[in-house]
C-alpha cells in the first residue's frame, strides 16, 4: 500500500466521522448533505443515498479530480461537480455541504447574510446567497463557486449551505460558524433590524485580531496578569 492510498484510508474514516458528528449536531439530516476532503489528486467524498449520521468509511468513495471513481463500491454524491469545482477553482482542502436548519431557513428569504458580527469575518465577511438551481446540476455548481469567491462559505438559495477550508476540521468549523451566525441573525431579525458592521469597524476587528493573535492560546508573560 502506498503512502497516498494509506492516507486515503484515514481520510475516508475521517469523512465518515465528521458526518456522524454533524449529524449528531443536527446539521446533516437523513441523506441530505455531503462532505469531502482532498488528498493530492484524489478526493474522498460521501456516497449518494447514505444516511450521513450513521456513515461508515465504506460509504465514502474516492474519485480523481475528473470525477472518475478510483476506490469504493458506491456512487459518489450527486453534488460531486460542486465539490470538484471548489477544489479546482478555490484550492480548498475540504468541503462541507449541509441542509442545516438555520442556514436553510435564511437561504429561503434573504439575498445575503450581512456582517452583523465580527466572527463572520472569519468567513470573509458578508455571506452571499447563490441563486437557486436544481441540485446536482452544473448551473448550481457554477453559482455556488461564484458565491464562494473571496469567502469560505456561502448559502444556497432554498437549499442549504456550503463551507470550505484548507483542512477537513477547518471546513467543519466554518460550517458550524455559518450555522451559528444564521441563528444569531434570525433571532436578531425577529426583534428588530440587525445592525451591520461598516467597513471601518470590520477593519478595526481585523487589525485587533492580528495584533492580539486572536483565536490562539498564548502563554502568560512574566510580570503581566
């Protein structure tokens, strides 16, 4: 077994584990949604029709970047073109597509998710909503790829959400962050019109995050509280 094939064994198991975690968290319902991770010129992706909250490594198919199956016994997800398009155009390491409740609800009523909380800057700021198209079609894949330009996540009109990242863990983190932000927006909008951070406020957050290494643990410095 080569190093590459050995890694794919691990990644197929990792994809299955992520699906079970997201299913337990309520982001993946039944067979709806799909997850993939890229290893070199190979992609481990969930099989179509599989119950994601109970997914096993054997239900993760391996394809090349042209979509040809190279390992596994099941047909890959119907959204394979979307996943492969993300890898080709955006150079991501992993993709998570869900029908998460909050994200899906907002995708039915808004044209974009505004940057009303600074944590959305981790996704690139305002989250675009890709125009509706039938699932599994080139039209849907293209609209989502466009919505992802300069972003790490997007909503899919009347459908769900997609998040990408350099690693599988980061893609999952982005998917969870998007669902949280959608929930915050939904609750805020039920009370009144959510305030949106302007460009100056967003820039100040970015500068503060860089200066403070925000989001990472840091050792105490001697003589400081």
